[in-house]
């Protein structure tokens, strides 16, 4: 394209749209709670159901897994490496679980608590020393 055929206008428009998209993405990634909130709620409600309705506990594990699996994907998509690690650890653990035993549900509770700590402390990336401590505690429990 030459300057006379609108090529520079198109390039300018594309550059402006790209800049707007990057700004919107940056704004979204700063609010982890809003990114994973729905999936945290799904996993938390399923956990509560498993605790209060033992007959439905095994079925609730599927929703717990779904919530953590979604959180893992969100963490990976937006650069929250610590969130991804915690959620991936939980997913791998649940794949090995035969049933919703007390030990399994206790491990779920620890992972939900860890994610809430990450949100509350507004940890990003790998979470630095605090993130390493969170992961070490989780790995010692499963």
C-alpha cells in the first residue's frame, strides 16, 4: 500500500486498537479476585456441600475440580504463576483421589485457603518468598 491509498490510516487504526486492547488486558489482570471469583465460589460451594452432605461429597469433587481447573487456566492466561501452580497442584491431587475422604477434603480446604491468601495479599507472578512458602505448605499436605 502507498500513502495515497489509505494504508497509513489503516495502520494507525490498527495501532490504536492494539493499544486499547493491551490497556484493557492490563486492567483486567490487576484484579485477580474478579478473574477467579466465580470459579472460587464454585469450588467453595462444592466443598461446603461435600462437608455438609456426605452422600453427595464424591459428586461435589467434580465441581471442585472444575473450579480449580478453570482457575489454573485463568492464572496461566494472565500471568498469575502462583495461582496456576496452586490450582494445578489441586487438579493433579484430585485426579489421584478415589473419593471425597476427610483427608481429600482437608487438602481441598488448604488449597482454597491458599488461593484466598494469594488474592488477599494481591500476589502476582510467582508470589516471591511468600508464594514459595504457600507452595511449600501445600506440598507438605498432599
